[in-house]
C-alpha cells in the first residue's frame, strides 16, 4: 500500500494523507499501479461529467479539461513538452537529453501542448462515458508497457525506477489484459486501444533510436499522446456509427 500511496502522491493531486518519503525500490514496485491510477482519474472525470445536465457542451468540455489538469497536476503535459522539444530538435544522444532537461519550453513543446488540449476539449465530452472512463487507463497502461519493454536512458531521474522495476512479461500481460477488457466492454473501442498501443510503440522506437532508452519525460509523452490517439479514434468510430 505504501507503493500505491507514493504513486498517487507523485502522479495525482488526490489527498492520500501524510508526507511520503521517496523510496526508489517502492517507486519501482508501484509502477504496476499506473493503470489503476488511470481508472481513478477516469472515475473522477465521470463524476464531473454528471454536470452535463446543467452545462452546455462547450462549458462541459472546459470543466472536464480543468478537472483532468487538476487531478494530474499537468505533470504529463510537462513531459510531453520536454519530449517534443527534444524529439523534433533534430538532435540525438546526449544533446537531445540536454534539450529535454531544459526547464524552459520551446516552440515544439508549446505546439504539442496546444494540440493536446485542443483535442481533449473537442472530444472528451463527446466520446461517451465508457471511452472517457478508459482514456486515462489507456494512457497509463501504455506507459507501463513501455516501462517493461524499454531501458532507462539516464542513470537517475523519476523514470529510471519505474522502468527498471517493470519486467517485460508484466508489461505485456498488462497490455493484453487491458485490450481484453476493452474488447469485452465494447468491441468497437478495441480500435482506440490499438491506436493508443501503436502510438506508444512509435514513441518507443523513435526514442530508443535517438537516445538509446526512455526517461520520465518520454513516459509522460506516451501517456498524453496515447490518450490523444484514444480520443480521436473513439470519436471517429462514434461519428461513423460503428
């Protein structure tokens, strides 16, 4: 339970009580709770969605976005911005890592965050309750999967204990279990799950080639971009009536 509390303190703003002493070993073991944390965030979004009886569609989208940002503290958007600045800089290796570690945000980071927020605003209130509930689960399942199939690009940092604490078989089992649950809940949403998985795979392959491993920023980017893919495909299948 200490690992879960540590993960909740780190990855959400949920009040879990008490000061958490950071322990690398417990943090590594806590990676398995990432999909569960996504489920809690999805549940929070569903509670907020109940306000749609009283709010217009536009205002409901804004409230959902603000609720998501509050629950996550915008942590993964920061990772998305850092990864985007480094990935699209044209640099590789240590120079790309330096760009990602820079506290200032560049043009690519601003654009990436803008696109992410725009897609969330446009789709979150329209994809249906099940897709909204599973969206944060999808993002964090993909991040957990990458932890298991990747290696750490840095000798320190938040991402290293998560990556080193996850075994490949655990990551694959979690991904397959998630896709099975999605298929059982709504077979059409499996397309969204596969899109999220493909997005994570592309990020993994691209980053491994450029810096030889993953970082916390890469994991944050994988969460946000796989959620983006999930939302876009979920909305798409709804629009075409599948």
